[in-house]
C-alpha cells in the first residue's frame, strides 16, 4: 500500500473516537510496515478490556476502603450508644449495669477509654467497691496521664479515701436532686451566693445528670460570674463531656458574647466532637455566618460536611449555592445537595438535576427532589424523565416519584414506557405505595 493511500485510510479512521489512538500509531509507523485493518478492532477491544479490568480493580479497592470506613463508623456508633446507655444507667441508679458497660468500653475502645474508666470507678464506688474504684482510678492515671478526666478522677479518689470505713449511701441520688432544688431556689433569690455552690457541684464527683443540670442552672442565671464559669468550661477547663454541655448551652442562650466564645472554642480545640458541638450550637442560634465560614475553611471533610448540613437546617440557601459553585469534591457537593433538601430549596435542586454534568450528582439532586416534593419538583422530574436517555437516571426519577408518593406519575410511566425493565420498576414502586391510584392500576393489570 502506498504512503498516500495509507494516510488517507488513517485520516478516515481518526474520525472514529474508539480508533483514534490506533490511527495515530499507524500514521507514525515506518513506511514499509504492513497492517491488517481487521486487526484494529481486536487490538482496541483488548485495550478496552484491559481498561475495564483496571477500572474494576480500582472500584473494588474503593469499595473495600469504604467498607472499612463503614465498619469503623458502625463500631464507633455502637460504642457511643453503649456509653450513652451507661450514662443513663448511672442516672437511674443501676450502678452494676453501668459498670459492665463502661468496663467493655474501657477494654475495647481507646477513643473513650479514659471517660469510661472514670465512670467505671464512679459506679464501683457507688456499689461500695472502694478498692476496685481506687484501682480503676490508678489505672486511668497510669494509662492516660494527659487525660482531661484526670482532675475529676483526683476529686473522686479524694472523696473515696475520705469516706473510707463508711457505708455506701443508696439515697445519694435523692440527696443530689434535693441540692439541685435548693440551688435553683437560691439562684432565684440570691444569684451571687448560688454561683459558688454550683461551681462546687461542677468540680465535685456528682452524677453526670446532676452536673449537667447544675450547668444548665448556671447558664440560665445570666450573671457575669456565671457566664465566666460557663465560658471557661466551654474552652476546655473541665472534662470533654461537660465541655460539650457548656457549648450546647451557649448556643441555646445565645448572644454576642456566646458567639465569640463559640468561635474561640472552634478555632482552638482539636477535638472533633467539640467542633461538632459548636457547629450544632451555631445551628441552634441561627448563626449562618459562622457556619458558612466553617464550611468554606474547614480542612476536615467530615466537619465540612457537618457545617454544610447545619447550614441547610438554618436555611442558608444563598451560602450553600456559593459553596456548590466553588467546591470541587463530589462528596462535599453531594452533601450540599442534601442541605438544599434540608432547606426545602427545590429551585436549586432542579437546576442541579437539569444541568449538572456529573451523573452521580444529578442522581443525588433527583433523589432529593423526590424528598422535597411539591409541584415544581414533580414537573422537573417529569421533564428529566422525558428527555433523559440514561436508564440509571430514569430509575432514579422513578425512585424520586416513589419517595414523594406520586403514584399518578408512576402509573403514567407504567402505561407508556417501552422499556420493559423501566416499566417493571415503575410497577414495583407502585406496589409499595398502596394508595387508591396504585391499587386501581394493579387491578387493571390483573384484568388484562
């Protein structure tokens, strides 16, 4: 074959995208090389197969990594539930039950081991097992010398040693609650005298319920002295559990001073759980500005997504739109679409569902349109279904119709859709809705 003829064939092959790279290789080959055009599809198929294999392996690796993350998240949730259950048992005076739960956490989860060991010692002391409690405290100090629970453990140890030789008091919970009634009464009549007593309760070894309520009473007082104590606790001058409560109460009672303290807490702490508590407090106080700032600047993607979620809950639609336009991460953009749903913003979800280039994000927008519901959402879903050729996206529209309970739209598709797979899925969704429209259509099918 002459050079001119060969180049003409190459030029024609280059018009076919799947063969373009192979065409370039032919053009660059020595003039005396011989090729069979029949070899081209075979070689391209091999390349495609190899790329598909690599893509499959990469997806499997991503799936395995995600499975590990999901398993760890599930384990953390289990431990948190166990911890919360142990705390409830303490409040109910079920000390043996609480001790068992905290012992399990201390042995198997380093993330909360020091807190669990403190409450284990507390529960052991309440059962009259002072030696065991002292041993647990010693183990806590040895294993976690930098723990923020060490101060609480020192107080508990001192009280145990001072009470040596005395019997355990089963009425202690009742006594503590009586003290709370007295503190509230004193706070109403003479706040200046009440605050020192509340601070003493917070620094002592009272139950978690009593400490939390004492802190709430303190936050309610609104005095400069009370606020100073609350601010110090929020900034970390106590154990993490009480710190989270202080952050929560700053959000509830609000005010410019509270916002400044919360911002300082967020910017200085390295504890992710405290940062999450601050973001939640911003939501409670309706602080869009600080949530927007956190969502823009936060490097931790989990915290960024949390800030976006809370921004949706306070109705920060314009801030979310700015974030969506500037964000590159698909995961974060998906969270923003979820936040649009939380804000009830169907307009921006429609825009994403109609114009987004990323298929994954389009599906997420469609799903959230189904959750939002309403006439605008239904109209957009119908337009997307009618013009879309991608079966996966059409299936997402069917799922969105199901989420909004739109049986009329599903019946229309079931009657007109030529694709047997999509028609079957529409009927399947209808069977799950079970309203009159879907039931009537099921009867119609049976009568054919």
